[in-house]
């Protein structure tokens, strides 16, 4: 047998005998690597006479091609076998009972969202939804933000790339208030909705994250006034924090889409290093609210002389932190299972007003 034939036989045997991708890689390096046996033969061709090269060249190249093909074929085989073995090993038997030790849990934001939906549902509110990617009209214009007004900047808006044809720039909604617009444009009063969802602003520190959650409320009917707004929100906040009543104040504020506008504060005491509601001289801001601005009603095709309404919006994550003693907002969105195991809720403890909220 010629030397070349012996080498080929040895290599083919070694390739067939490699039992893992790693072992096969060693064979490949020993043959086709920089100082491999086949590479050495290829390099040697440079020193041959033209006649020798004409004779040896095709044989050496042929050997190289056959060895390379054998390695590729074996590699595919080994990879398929390794995948099979992994699939076998990682199989989950779904008929096994769940392990009693809880690994994950319902995120406090989602738990609080469900609590809020349960409470508002009891007060006769339906859930409405809108898209996370909004257009300027729904997020700003219809809500009475004047064009080019700094109030648009106030929201630290994330703008998407302009549409190549229209030049229109969509935004990641900066609040859930565009759902007010969508609801008023698609439904006739009376309207009583809440709109929970994700919202986005360019902001990041211990109390702000670029993505957070809000819940919006909107009531439109005849003869709606500020008294309805106050009672609805005081009832909700008292029930949410499981208090008999809530000592609140409505501090004048400004939003382009409500008039008058207010922020609702709850009386609290922080002096003992702990937050206690309904005593002390401190006030904790909880939400923004107001009577729907007549321009917003008009923009949505509702006659402000016939119908009035109120609206409110609050940060769900922040209320979850307050209720369940979460000190920092950022880890809420780190998806760390240790954090979730500590602050999360059992999936079996879905809130409903009959059995208690939490
Ligand atoms: N959209 C306001 C915000 O994000 C909150 C708000 C909603 C205020 C509804 C008034 C009425 O700050």
C-alpha cells in the first residue's frame, strides 16, 4: 500500500472512531490543522518538480477532499446524536405533580393590576385597551397638547423612526391616556372604563424606569362633576390599601387634557422610618386626575354641553411598591427569580373582592 493510502485509511478509521464532537475536532486538527499530516503533504507540493506535482497533486488534493468530507459527515452524525441525547435527558414529564417549593411567582405589578381591575370592576368599570405604539394624534393632539408645546417634551418621549413615505413619527405611548381617546371615539356615552397597560418615558433612576405601568380611568355621562371623581378615587384608594377611610387632599395641578386638574395626596406619617397612612402632617402623591377638558370631548366627537366626565391616571408599579414594601423600582424589571421568589405572589392567590385582595 502506498504511504498516501495508509494515511487515508488511518484517518478514516480515526474519524469513524471519534465518539464526540470534541474528539473529532482533535482528529481534524491532526490532519487538516496548520501542522496536520495532510496539510504537511499539501505544503510539500511546493518543493516538487513540475512532473512530480502533476502526478502527486491530484492524489494529495483528493485525499484532502475525502478526509474533509468524512469529517463533515461524522460531525453531522455526532451532533444529531448529541441533540438526541440532550432531548432525552431534558424531557419534562408534565404528568408529575408540581413541586411544593415555589420557584417563580406572580409579579407584584401584575398582582396589583389584578387587584385594581377587581376593585374597579365591582364599581362598574370595564377594561379597555390600546396599543403600546401610538401616533401623535392619540398620545398628544387629541388630548389637547398644543402643537410644538413643551408639554410634549415634558413626557421624555421615545420617538420611532419617521415613516419613509409620510414622515410621521410614531411614539411609545407616554401614558395610558390615549386609551381615553380611543374609547371615546369608538363608544357612545355613558362610558366607564379603566385602561391598564405599559407606558414608556426616557427616564431611569431609583423611582423611574423607561418602561412602567399605568392604569387610566375614564367616566363620561350627563351631570358628572368633581364630587363623583373624589368619591370614586377615595373609595378605590381606601379599599386598595385596606383602610376604612382615606384622608386625602386634591391639590391643584395642570394636565392639558383635564380642567380643572388635580393630584391626589394621602395623609401619611414617615417619621418612624415607616410609612403610616391617615396620621401625621406629610402627604404622599398617589395619582393625577381631573375633569375631562371640553376640547378633548370635542376632539373625540362628544358634545361637551351634553356630556361631562372625569379621568385619572396612576402608576401601578409605584402603588405596588407602596403596598408591598418594595424599596427600589429598578429590580422590579430585572427578571431575577430570587427577587420574584421574595416579592412574588402565588398564582393560586388571584385577587377577587370576595375572598380578599392579597
Ligand atoms: N396621563 C397623566 C400622566 O401620565 C395622568 C392623568 C390621567 C392625569 C388622567 C389626569 C387624568 O401623568
